[in-house]
């Protein structure tokens, strides 16, 4: 149905209706805005919740229990779920709210334009009507004046006392008024015809065209509302598959919880490596007691052979109990021990794991320093070849600092490997190194001077400064920092070259050799890729020196030094 034919006389009502349509569209836009605000706040609260319950520790410190890992997986999925809610809010903001507000501005502009055209057409029709009405009123006045002049003329013409001059004047006035009435009549007829034509155009052309534009505008508004209703739903429907995957991930995480695996992790995490305590010995406190029986003989529960035996020193019950208590700490609260660098306060198994973990960390840091050294050396070579790019000497302090850091790290790795060997035992240590060499053909994990192995796997060589005497009975074990192996002085390593010290080296770390600048040393073992060269002083003292600190000259036709097996 067309507004132009059916509602030709409802301009004011259509004005109100189109304004209501725009107000309704903006009301819906406001609803969408509040809805997307809810989605945004919901997503923000979900993310804050996830952040609150996610651990702030590093991944290495995270518990490995499946129940914990599953919970963290659920938190991750919930974080993704919150992200989809943000997507919903963004889609609603752009495709619904933003589109509605832009369309509302366009509707207001169109409505204003169409209504202005309607008002102009109405004003023009009113103007034509006023012109027609004025001509009509003028025609009416002229007719009345003509009638009056006719009555006056007829009265004077019939009056015998009236002069001829008065009669002629009245007659002339009558003719003038009649002529003016005829002209007014013609003007009125013309204005009436013009008004009727404009009125027909107004209600058959102008108004239908304007009302049709208003109707099209209103219909487009209705269509736009329907489209945004659908977009409002589609914005959420599009993320439903991803949300479903998030929920599936939560279900999978729940299924991944394994009580047996968690129990095994508890055993692995807290296993001390100690043997269970043995039986408590019976402590007989009645050995020195004697009882007098009725026959005058000595009565005792002690066997005769024991009584006749010469009295010997008895075990100290307090000492025995103290040993038992030291082994029974696992049944009560373990005494807190201060944290030490070699983790000697930990049980054997836990100490082994912590030492291995620390060695891995130091190796990673050493690799970083080595990469940095290589990069600096490459940059230095570039600067030397192309001086315009930079001064190669400016890189030397950084290179020296990197080399110093590498030496410190190698020393740390050496110390921790020594402690690890102490925990695992020398035989397991040799087996481990032997296996690593067989698989990799080069010593793995040897980042610091620890000694070399001869071709006979049962023999090891270490620096004399690490020589330690065997522990005496009743004395505590030797310091774990010291080695309990000795160099085989009967079969020293052959000299394969010599070197000159470019810098002085203090040799404070274990296994290293003190050297002064420009001092000449014998080479008995080449650098195996770890940055250390084994040397011997003229006095016979052996140890490791940094390869970068010496200028090496190898002897020709000389048998190579014995390497690790």
C-alpha cells in the first residue's frame, strides 16, 4: 500500500511516525551497546579470574601432578573462552551498534530532507490558495460596489429634481464599477484555475512522491532492524564452535587426571634414597647385676659363657640411640638444614636431581655465553675487514667479559659435576661418561677441568693439588670439594707441545693451574672443545689453564695426549 494515495492528508502523523521509527532504532542500538558492555565485562572478569588462579611461578617450579596440569589446562581454555566473549562484543560493536548509529544519522538526514520538501510543497499550495482567495474577495467587493453604483444611478435617473450632470456622473460611476467587477471576475477565475491545477499537482504528484520517499525510508529502517537482529544473533553463533572446543578441552583435561601417575610423581619427588632403618638391637642393662639364690649361688640371666668371659667395653646406649634417631627423622618432622651450594643437606636422590638440574642450567647459560662470544668475534672480524663499519678494539672489553663469564661457568659446572660424581659413585660416573663418549664421540657435559682418563678405563689422572689422603678411622669423610683420586706419578702424560702465557691466571678454581704472564708451560693434553688445555710446569705441577690465555706451539711427530674414553 502506498502512503501517497492512502495517507495524502496525514502529513503531520507521518512526521511523527518517522520520528518514532528513528527513536526506536536508536533505542535498539542502546540495547546492543549495553549488551556488548556486559560481554566485555564478563570477558574481563573471566580473564581476571584466570590470572588470579594461574601460578606466578616459572614452569620449572610448577607441580607436575596431572590434577594440577589439568586445572591449568582448564584455566587456559577458560581464558580462550573469555577471548571469544570479547570477539562477540567486538562483532556486536562493529556490525550492529556501529552500523545502527551510522544508519540512524543517515535516516535523520533523509527524513529532514523529505519533510522539508513536503513543507515547501504545502507552503506553495497555501500561497496559491491565498492568491485565489484574495482575487475572490476582490471580485466580491467589486461586485458590491458595482451594485451600489447601479442603485445610485437608477435613483438619480428617476429623480426629477436631479440635475443632468449628477445623473451623468452616477452613470459613469456605474459603468466604471461594472467594468472593475468584470476584471476582478476574470482575475478570480484565472487564480481559481491556477489553484486547482496546483492543488491537483500537489496531491497527485508532489505529496505522493514525498510520501513514497518517506515510506521507502521507513521500510529500509525496518529492513535494517531485521538485519541487525540477525547480526546480533550471528555474532554469538559464530563463536559457538570455538566455545564448544574450549569446553571439549576442559573435558579432555578432566579425563587426563591420573591418580596412579600423580602417586608415582609423589614417590619420584620425595624419594630420599635412604635405606629403611634396621632393627633396634637389644641392650642388656642387667649384665653387671647378680642375684643370690636359696642355694647361695649367683643367679643371672646372662649365659655362663658370657659371665666367664673377660669384661669388655659395653656399647654406649646413648650413642646407639642417637644413630637410630638420625635414621628415623623421616618418621617425624625433618630438621631444617640451611641451604648449601652442593645440596649436601638433601637426601641422596634429591641431591642428585638438584645437582643434575643445576648442571643443565649452567650448561644452557654457558652455551649462551659461547654464542655471544662467537657473535662478537664475527663482528670483530667484520670490523677488521671493513673499518668504516666500526672499531674492532671497542668489542674487546665485551669479549673479555664474555670469556671471563665462560670460565666462571665452566668452573661452576666442574664443581657440580664433582659433587654429582660423589653422589652417583665413581663407577657409575665412569659408565656415564663412557656411554656419552660412545654415543657422541666427544666428551659431553665436560665444561670444566675435571681430569682426563687414560686408555685404561680403570685409571684416572687428576692434578696433584687435589690429592687427598684416605680418611682415617673415626675421622669425618673428606671435603666433597676434594678429589680422592691421585695422579699416576709412575706413568705421567707425555709432552705434546709447549705454550707461553699471554696473561696471568690465578688458578683459584679446582683443577686449574696458576701461571704468570710470559711463563712457558708444557702441553700434555689438547683442548677438547671446552676452552681448557692441560699443562705442566717445569716443577712437575699439572692442571688446566684457559686456552685463550696461552699461545700454543704443538710438537711435530708427537703422540697425542690421552683423551677421555
